[in-house]
């Protein structure tokens, strides 16, 4: 199972989502930025490294972390660490994606999301409806 960490960046009631490039595995699906945890790397250090590489932002601190497993039809198996981030520096720049976009929790549910992210997307949307954005 591949361990990955992703950042759920929040700002002004919106969440940053990124679209995978055409031709990539799971092409054009929407996801949260992040990537694979390297050997002997902590979740926090992986998140900081990945978000700097992909978006040129610097993570100040991580709020909470939610861990979920995702199994894909093509055999991909992932342990995903969803890190909720409200403290970061820099304006996100698109360094590796087809496009990036700030969306409301309601808009998030309408995107063609990566299959493994659908449960956390529903959780975010549900928390928003309850007045508690994670």
C-alpha cells in the first residue's frame, strides 16, 4: 500500500483543488495537492515538500489529519493522510496540474473528483452544511 499525504488548503471559506494533467494516471480528475511519502519521511515533512513543489507555498502548521484508505480498480491501493491546512504562506501557483481552483464546499461535490477522495469530499460538504468546516 502506498502512503500519500495531501493538503486540504482552506482560505476565506474556499478549498483549493487541483486537476490532474491529461495523460496522467486518473487524468483530469480533481484532487487535493500532495504526493507519496518517501522512506523515513514524516507526514508533515512530506506535505510541506509536496505543497512547495506543486504550488510554491510554505505550510505553517497543520490542523487535523484524517486517514482513509483508497482502493482503485486498476490495483492502486493508497493510505491517504488528509491534512487540513489554514496556515500557509504564498499564493498558490500551478506548477504541475492541468488547472487549480478555489471552490466552495458545495462546488467541490460537483467536480469529477478522484474516486479515493469522494468520502472526504462528502465529509467536508457535510461539515459545511452543519456549520463546521473541518
